[in-house]
């Protein structure tokens, strides 16, 4: 799949991040003249910008917690629309984080300890998110395959369009729909049981002819992928094998999440002071990165998907801590529900696929033809929901994939820019 040019897509969010910070500075009254020294005034301005970043991150996370009671237009938790909002929030946070880093780089050189160490730690976590982006794209491809079977069943059971006379569903229609739903169920069960064993061919979001390693200077060796082999799966043992090429056989989304969130420690007070507050911004971005990637893996089918990674205790003194913890807990609670424990993903539309398929199979089981009016009404009701799910997937999957692609490119660009800055000779010391 050809990759989009992230530079053009990045412009709106770049402008948004910078304009937001400028707007917040405009809202803050300046200190009285001659009351502070120039250096103290600059430090105060830096503190205000960093505080604005923390508070806006909190606002974005609060928006993700909105429900229909507080906001009738709010999407359902873990729906396609909500997941897109989650990615929007992450991209805004990342853009504002970049803006703050480079805006304050003159007063707080990024290459000076301990900020250099904190940034390199964050960038190492960010690299691990790139493989997750590729695996998530594979999961979205998988859902597209499921939708094809749903569409066959929906077409078989939907009534003829007006002005054709309405007719009861016949045996042939029911058999065709049941065949499509049976194939779908087998695919979904195979993907659960196979644990997402995939081939080793590289198909990342990088531009054509490049690998993730090629597009990332200083990338670690464990991100190299072999491009010599194609899809290694055969037979029906794992349909996912024929779709997912982006990661190796031994790659694990669960382990990747543990690596992103592991060792995410609260910066010490003296580190925050020594970096003019930037250490706290780096920590905030690391925590947001972990919870966002964890939520995406929770929602979308992934190889060796698991939610065992824990959110390290976050001090409530950070404005965004409360909503971040609440968001994490809500998704975790959703994963523990009886009807969601063994699902391929917590995405609302996946739950609807499972429920609609099961309902239609039960309603049409051992059906006698012609269908009784009551039975035909039940089939009609289930079919309408099936059509609605197909429409939601058709409209939502492509935009969501574009956002995952944008997340990949934005993380690559942020990492490259920071590493380039750190490698400049005049930044040493």
C-alpha cells in the first residue's frame, strides 16, 4: 500500500499546535514591568507554556470520556468514530509537544542532561509504537475481510429495492446468508485460535522501497524485518497469516505494549527544575503514547493481542492524570465483560458483527419455508442491524487507517527531528 506524504497532512496540526500555544500565551497577563528580571520572565513564560500543554492534554482526554448524557453527539466508547477521536487527540498532543520542545530549546538545550536522557528514552518508546501501527493496519485489513462476508449475507437477506414487490425470504436466500455467516465465524475463530501468527514480509507505512529501519536514523536492530519471504501461511489454519506481513512470527503486541509502558517513571523534582519543566512534558507525552497505543490494541485485532501491560501510578498532581487513569480503567472494565473477554477486539463494530451473526444464525436455524410472518420479522430486524454495521465499517475503516498511517509518519518525523537536533555539534554541552 503506497504511503501518503506526511508533510502536507502535518501542516494543519502543526498550525493548530502552535496557534493554541500562542492563544494561551495571549490569554495570560504579562508580569508587571520591572518586577522580574529578564531571565525570570523567560522562565515564567516557559512554565506557562508547559502548563498550557498539560491542561490541553487534560481537556482532550476529558473529551474522550464524554458520553451521551453529557454530550449527545459523543461517539460510543471504542467505536470507530471514538477511535478516530482518540487518534486525533494523540496527534494534537504530539504536535504541541514538538512545538514546546523546539520553542524552548534555546533556553533549555535538548542535548543537556538530564533532558537528553529523558528524550532518548521517550524516542525508544516511540519507535516501538511504529510496529504497532503496522500491526493495527493489518487488523483493519482483517476487519475488511470480515465485512465482505457480512455484505454477502446482508445482500442475500435484504428486501428488493422499491418499486419491486416485497417478497418473503426464500430458502435459497437463507442458505446463502448462513453460508456467508458460517465462513465469517470460522475466520474469526481461526484468528482467535491462531494467535496472529504471520509471515515476515515487510509492508510498513514507510514510502515504497523503504523499510521502517531505512526511514529511521539510529533505529535499533530489532526493528529490522526480512523482506525476502512472502506470506507463509497456508490452508485455513490462520486466515490472518495471509493478510499480515508487517511483523515477524515472534512479534507480540502484548510485549510491545509492555515495552512502551514499562519503566515509565515520574520525573524527579530536581530533573523538572533542571529542564525548566520540560521533563514533565516528556513524561506526559510518554504516558499518553502508552495509553493510546494500549487502547488501539484493545480495540483492533493484533498479533498476540493482550492487555496485560499496566499503567504505572501517575501522580494526580498532573492535570491529565485523572482523565487518563479513568480512560484506562474504563477500557479495562470493558475487556472484562463476559461477552467481550474472548473477542478479537473491543471495537464496538466487532461486537456488533458477533452479535448480529449469532442472532441471524439462531433465528434461521432449522427454519421452515416459507417463513412464518413472525420469523420473517425477526430476520428482517436482524438484517437491518447487519446492514447498519456494514455501512459503519464501510464509512469508518478507511479514515481510521489514514489516521493510523498519519500517527506512524508523525512519530517518525518527531523522532527524526529530535535526533537531528541532538546530533548537531553546537548543541553539545
